[in-house]
């Protein structure tokens, strides 16, 4: 993996959000690549409960200032950056006042999913790609963690299919047991179709549940990693019965050899 470029895109990453399996694995996988001579970039949403002063986030003016069109509305894209202490790894934060200012991640104080989580996921996916384009940083591997990042494979394989920067990138999605109950907005598909993505590519999320979002991500990925010991059996069956190369669950102690071998097999 020496000198290979790996882009990590995650719903959550420690130390910026509390430790969960997703936030911890996102960090540990990036740290592993970094430690063996690979180049990394990490992207996550700039949720309003992230302490910008403590973590020394600052806006990158040259990367900000673009508007992303989400369901026919212009939404300003703000990019902030920070460095993980002692690790020499940069983390880029996708921000927008409308979508990410609130002091919570995915649910309100009553535990209800935010009504615009679908639009936030679209904004995050498009924002990551547009920012990486501005950085002119062509990743060899793009590793996706968490459902808020799960639209990235779809957008890379469809909306950004002709973007030369990603022509050789291999997309890997980690699937976790940690998701959400219920469904996202009923008109979710219509908002994605606004970006001229074929309705046939969206049949999996006619019912926009967590499980179906991850199926959609897997359908558009070059490889899948089982990120939890207790992933939903339906999801495991769906992935293992597909032709997508799949890596079974590995503990953090097994990361280096197993993830490295999996990345290399996809790039071969």
C-alpha cells in the first residue's frame, strides 16, 4: 500500500464524535494505511455537535464557495479541515448551515430521524466528490463507512461516471449493524432522480430503509467489508449472494494484513 491513495468517507470519525464501531473503525483503518506508507484523506459531515474550537477546525476558503444543487435548490458548500493529533492525517468536513448546523447528528431530541436526512446524504456525497476534484487528488481506493455516506458509490458510478479523476478508483463499502429504524423521506428517489440518475438504479431503495441503503451501496461498490460481527442476516445474504468481492468481519487487530490484502486484490 506504500504511496497508494486511500480516501475514507465516513458518517462519523473519532475523535470528533463519540466512539462507536463506525467512528472507531473509520479512524483505525485510515491510521493503518497511513502507518504503512499510504496516503490518506478522511471526509465526514461537520455536524453541529462537533466542537470546532477544541478540534481546531478552520474553513478552507479555496475549497468553499461552491453551490450544490439538491432537489432544485442551491445549497452552499463549506469545507473545513482539521488534523488528527499525532497521526498527521487530515480530515475534511462537509458543511452547510441548513443541513449541519443543528447540535445533533441523525435524530432530534425525541430520537426521531431528521426529515431531511435524505437531502443531507445527497449533499454529503456530492460535496465529497466535488471537493476531491478541487484537490485534484485521485484515490486508488475509496472506503465508505456509515449510512450517511452510503450514496457515494451510487453517485460515483452514475452522476460522476465520466469524471476522469475517479476512473481507476475502487470503491469499498463497510457494512455495519449500526443503522437506523424506520425509513427516510418517501420522495427520496425523486430527489436523486433530479440528478439524472436512472430510476432502474434506484429500485433497491423504493423503501428507503437502512438495509436497503446498504444494499444500494453494495450494488455500486467494487468490494464490500463486513464491519460488524452481528450484521443483519438479510444484508449478509444479499452481499454474499452477489458477485461483489466480500471480506468477512475482521477485528481491529486483524485490520492491517486483511484490509491491505483486500485493497490490493481490488487494485490488481
